[in-house]
């Protein structure tokens, strides 16, 4: 008997876990994990010595790990001088493949491997593809990674060195997704989508549990996250809800998100502004460049329930922040991470975040994996 089931994020229909079921058969919405027993309650992530964290696995030996997680939190004093608020960053670029995606990949690959899956398909602008390729390699699984032709060369090179088969697709990020889905259908393979897999968020939620372990009930009042599909944002929300439900925290921080002016579907929907994929423009922030995010409604729901806010930034603003972080704090962040810091500054200036607030921002990935800023 499994310790979890799949549950529709919209209509609450329930399903037995399956490696091929990614959307509700009744309404087409994405699926979440819902825990139904205490089986596996003694399982723990890599190197974990804290409170119990529910994981969708039956045995500890099922967990496939490269040592992800347990990333440090540091305070940014020079950033504080610039924006006037107390700000911390959690250095997710110190995960095994250089991004936060390793958290979700570890749990997703572990679950799929337990089903006996040995060949996978994923689409990615870079970080998720590299992460899945690495975990698939150590698990003796064959990986097909679909990437936009415009993806940064360092990220494509990283995917390739892990031994995955790369499929370069011209056009938008959404065109890459459609090509991957067609390949899955035509070859009867498993679509290991970090955007849709309910297992992926079960890995990213560990981020929230680590923040609690760092701060206890004194978690920063505001958390700002860059959002493309929202896997870290939703993982943070789920982890915080688990902590609140188990009475380990007395309040849930405000969760804010940032997108770019070039690609802003969730921001537009949250603010009732007209937007469609024909309006997509080129952006350096590849991790947020998703025109049709399948979990958009869930992100907006978490935004509302956490009393958060959202904003967008320009290419100049995010590039300026990437350079500032490197030259003033010694942190070479990917442009997606700089997007979150640029957005944080705007949210403070607009009054959405108070200057007396303590703020946490993830450095989602390393600048070494991206093209160098001009």
C-alpha cells in the first residue's frame, strides 16, 4: 500500500499513483500528492536530521540522491545598504548540478525508478534538463532532453556531458514543450516533466523545511521567488503549509513572485491584464521564460492565500542586479536569480514589502551555467 495518492488541484478527484498520469482525467488540471497513511513517515531527505518530512516513497532505499539540499543561508550586507532592508539568500546554486532543480529531480526520479521506468523525456531551458540528466545517469536510465535552440551553450553542454540525448527545438520555450510531448506519444515513453509531475514539488518543498530549520519560528516575513512554472514557489508554499499544520510555525510568510516584462503570463493573470504567448519577447531570464505555465492557477492561489504580491522587471534591471550581486557580494547568480533580487527592490520601493521586513530570496542557479552578462 502506498502512503500517497494523486489528487487533482482543481476538482479534488483522486487517483492511484502512476508514472504516466500527469493531469486529471476529469478536468485536465495538474495533480498534487496527498498523503493518506503514515507509511514512510520515518523517511528523510539527504543528510536530514530535523523534523519528519512526508515523502512519496515506500522505503529509504528508494531515495536516489546526489547529495542535494542543505544549502547555506547568508545575509547580504551590501544589498541591505542599497535597498534598506534585511535580506538573506539561500544558495541553491550549491546543489550538485548547480540549481534548485536537484531537489525536485531527486524525488521525481526516485519515484519513477520505483515504478521500473528506465527511459525518460523532459523539456527544459537548461537547469531541469541538466538535473534530470545527472540523476538519470546515476540511475542507469536513458534521458531525452528537449531544449530551445536559444538555450545557453554552457547548459546544453552540461546536459550533454551527462550522456543524455539532446533534441534542440527552434522557436519558443512552449514549442520545446510541444515537441517533447509529441516525442512521448510517438515513442510510448514517460514524460518526466518537472512542470507537471506531482512528485517534483515533493522535492522542492524541502526548501521550506530547511528554511524553518535555519530560522525556526522566526522565518523571514517575506520570501521572493522567480517564477516560470512555479515549482519552487509551490514547493515553498506546500512546505510552509505542512509546517503550519503540524504547529511548527505560528505564521506563514508572505510569498511574492517575480517575472520579466518579456514573459509575464502569471503576473498578468494575477493582475487581470491581457497577455498571450504572441507577446513573448527574448529574455536572459530563461528560468522564468514560460509562456503557458500549467500550474498558473495554483501559483495565483498561493499568492492570494499567503497575502503576497508580484511584479515584473526589465532586462536592464535584471542584468544590473546580476552584476551588482557579483561585484558587491561575490555571488555569481544566473539571470533568473537576479530577476528575483531586481523584483525585491521594486517591491520595497512600491511599499509592497516594508523596509523593516526581513526578506529571503533563493539564488536558484549559478551564473557559470549561463552566458556571461555584457
